[in-house]
C-alpha cells in the first residue's frame, strides 16, 4: 500500500515519538543512521558484474557507469535484433534495469528475470530450513512474480532484492506524446505494488491504470502513457525513515535517472503521493526540463519552505482531501527531521486543486473524484480545465489551455 494505515491520532503520536527517538540519538551518538549496503551481493549486482565481463561481436560490453542513457541507446541501436535478444537472455536483470536500453528489450529482459525469481521462490516454498512463515512469504512473492509475468504486462524495472522494486508501463511509451509517472509513498514494495480489492486505487498499479483511463477519457486523441513507478526503496511504516529524507534522496536519484532515460521528447508529469512527494521535492532541482508538472497529493512536505526553492521550471500543484489525516502531521523540518512547509499553504505557492469526492489519504486516484479528473487534465496539458480548490481560478493563473511541447 502507499499510505500509513491507522487512525489520524495514532499516526501523529507515532510521528512525534519517532522524532523524539531521533533527537535522543542525535544528542547521544550523532547521526549514524545511514545504511551502507555497498559490497552486498544481490541478484542485480551479480547480473551487472557478469555484464561487465561480457562480450558481444568480439568487443567488450560498455560499462554502464560510463555511459549516459543516450550513449547506451546508441550502443543498443548498433546491434541487430538477435544480438539484443542474446544480451537480454544472458543478463536479464542488468538489461531490464538499464537506462538507455530500448524499452521493449527491457520488458523482455524483465520477463526473463521474473521467471528466474519465480523459480527461486518456488524452491524456497518447499525448503524445510525455512519457517512456515518464511515459506508462506516465498509463496506470496512467487504469486506476485507470476502476476507480473501474466498477459502482456510491460515491466520497465525489476529487482527482487529485499522488499523489491518494480516499475510498470501502461500505454505505448515509445509513441506517447505525454508521459505521466506515479510516485507512491510509504509501505510500497513488490507485494503491495498491486491490489485487487476495494483498495486497488491506493496501490501503484491501480493509481496508474485509473489515471490512464481518465486521461484517455479526457482526450482520446492524445497519445498518453503512465508509469507506475515503485523503483525505489520506500520507508516501511512510520519511523525514522519516514521522518527523514534518507529514502527520498535515494529515490530522487533513481527518479531523475528514469526521466532522463525515457524515449522521445514527450512532456512528463509527476504525480507524487504521500512520501512520494518528498521524493519529488528532493528530485525537483535536478529533473530535466521535459518535466512540465509536479503534482503532490496528501503531502507531508517537499523539504522546502516555498515552491520557488524547488528550483524547477515545472508547474507545482497540490491537492489534499479535508479528511486526510496527513494535515495533522506537523509540517516542519529541524535537523533533518520532518519535511518542511505544507504544500497546501498559501505561503508555499503551489497551485492548489480541488479534491472533491476523494476520501481520506488514499482516495486521490478513485474514479469520479476531482483529484483524478484534475490529474488527467494536467496529464494531457488541458490546464484551463483544472478545478481549483477555492471558488476562483487562482490555481490556473497564467496558464493556457494546451500543453507546452516536451522540452529537451
């Protein structure tokens, strides 16, 4: 799921408790909470290491660390279809997560990687060395991998390590005129990436599908694509990770890399929910100019006091339901704790939209809500159709009715 799932009062007290614990740590031991996984052996690292030792056509494969997405794209363009397929089969996790690789090749590579991960979990399900809980967890992960492999799903990124990371594309990314990216928040992982019950719109897949349907309904002639982007390690529950920007800084690097590797010159809009808005706030100043809009929903803050401090040319939008408990969380930042000013405040300077019809912290992508309708209008560039939160058109001030062209 993509939200804190408890009562408003409990959430506030837990946040305050987390802040108090961190203050004690700062006073007694200093700030040492940054985790360092460098050197750890992971399936992705193993695939990347094998790639770095590999050859194609008698030549060594290029070092991904030394290649921009554009240069990597040129490398893959220099290969024939058979060579590209061979690389995907040999190094599926490396190719499946390689910025600059053709998106359809990444889809193919990640399907192979998912199949391999499924076999691992199938073995673990019957491993007597695991506890019954561990075997059930393996079964849940295996089922998730099977779901992600079903039909014609387009998995743009996949990493089974830890709680897992994944990104999925809805629509044709190669031909899209406009691309929307859904950036979810706390408790997002492989197992919560998709839900099939009444809470489907609180999970990244449900959010992305709902947004794409709304964009197509609003403008059938506009070629759009939506990415459900859970390709960062989100905080798990309320705690120090959620109260600080550590995970957001890690996610911001990955988000920036994603946007820079998108094919074509389409305009890009980001939809950042809950802690995802912290990620977008941290990333804002590095994002390329093709990012035309950043919309935050149920935001605890963007780690700045004013929208101007994001140092982005993108329009900044904000929306929050009146019943969203996040409003009661202190909007402050001190010593790295908290996420700064409330994006809904007049002083912040965001364009504040209507959330009519949304319910609570997870209802922003539910069909029929003003929030989803507004997201769709932003996604297709119909800014004059956005409904503002107040009885005036201040959120649309200075905007034309059509989108600007994607900028390089």
